[in-house]
C-alpha cells in the first residue's frame, strides 16, 4: 500500500478538539469518528469539522470495526479504564497524560500491549515541544558534552479546573516534569525519593488524603551516574504557570527562563565569566513534520478568547507539540514500531510520580520502580 491510512477516533472534545484538524490534514491518517457524552457539544464540533460518525457511548465506538486507533482526551480518572478497554477491543491507543493514577493500572496496560501486540503512546507534550527539541538537538550534536544533572518543574494554579482536581497530589500528574528528564537521554527511573512541603487548604486535604502544597523528588536513573530533581505544585502556591526543564552538561547548560515570554539561557564553559551566559531564541521545529501539518506548531483550534481551553490560557499552547505528537503516533502505526514514549516508558514516567507521592507520605523513603517499567 503506497499511502497507508490509519483510521482514528478522538475521545473527549474539550482539549481533544485541538487534534481534530491535525488528524484531518495528516497524509497517513483519517479521522473517522469522535466521541463526547454531551450531544449538543458533540454535534456542534462534528458539524464544524464535517465528521459523520459520532458516538456518545464509548463502548459502541470500540465495537466499530472501521476504527484502528483511539486518541483519548478525557478526564484523568478515566484514562486507565478507557485505555484498557480499547486495547482489549483491538484498538491502538494514544492517551493524554498521565497514563493512570495507580501502579496496578499502568502494569495492566503494559501487559496488554505485550499480549496483543497493539501500540500505546502517552501523549506527553513536553518531549515534543520546541524547547525540548532544541535541547535534544544540542545533545545529539554533542554540544552539551556529558550530561551531569537535570531538573524540571511544573507549577500551575488548578483552582477552577474540573471536580477531580482539588487536592490532587502534585506528583500524581508529574509526567510534564519527568518526561523531559528521562526523555532526553532515553533513560529510565530506577528509584525515587520525595519530600512534601507546606500545606494546602483544609477542605482539599480530605479529597485524596494529601496535605502537601509542593512535592520535590530526586530520581536515580537506571545504569547511569546521572540523577534528576523535579518539583510540582497545584494549589496555594503563588507562581506563574511554568513547565520548565534545565540541563547541565560539561560543555554547555540550558536553563529555562524564570518568567513566561523571556528567552532561555545557554551557559558555555571556559568563557570569561561575564560571557558564560547567553540568551537564545528557540526555533520552531515544524520542518520535522509533513508539510500538511506544519502550520499547527504555531496555530491551533484555541486561538480566540471565546474558545480557549485552560491549558492554552496557562500553558501557551504546549510549545507547538500537538502535530509532533500526532505524527509520531501515526508514523509508529504505519511503520509498525513502538512510538515514543511506548507503554513501558509511559509507565516508568507515570509510576515515577505515583511512587514519589508515596515516598513523600513516608517521609522521603527511597522507593524502587517496579520491574515492568524497566527494560531487561
């Protein structure tokens, strides 16, 4: 087949609507269906994009033989169950972060991919954002030298988000921090140790039994002398939205700006002290994509104030990552290879956060990542 075509359905049309025109324009994808519980919203979006097949019932969608793969964009508590259902129904899965909220559900998804041969990709935006691609290019060219340390943060005010958010332990949604640290060198987390700090409002503590305003974690990499530090806050911390990562190398280091809209800094070793830091412009990486979807690195659905998702208001559009995510998922299916991150990598990143919170609740105890999240 000269031009293979992957038939995709999108589940959840809040944030998920952003991906509709990308799949429609991708040369190897065909968006055949959308799913949303609210019929009025379902019809409005499907009418706008000319999508004929519409489902309010997820199980009915999974029974459709015309669908090869699903892209899940539903609330966090639904991710694991819907991914498991889809794999059992014979569908490839792309799922927004995190993979799950329990180690057991992560393991179930990994095992299903092994049993079925189907592909799973956690759609982690940070490892396809232009900033990450810029640092990755420096690393692969050898300009950073030996990687010595990495750190990342994700701080966001989640007041006003859907009902399952209040009191959510910060590290249960840590993939935006974990992903770039492990994704740059394609390493795996082997152990974690985490401390909680501060306290959120009393009325939120009971939601998940988690008191901490900030959780900070150290990650030891498997078969490596490198470690990373990540920290995360969701409530009651005064901070502008920030998804950041810093990479410290022997030749050059990259530091994320403190304030949104400023340029990052490259530090170069052995220059005269005043010349070591230099602000740099991060280029766009649309050239890595098929021409048909290149425009989506800088323009999406949510460009107008009357139709703007909170992830765009606070997150600045995720660094142009959305078309890269779609292209990686579709390409992996066309080429019959594992996407990045695959099920095992997604589980390792997700379980790092889950176990980090467990460590914080145990006063910083060092915990091992489970074997199913590690190669070998």
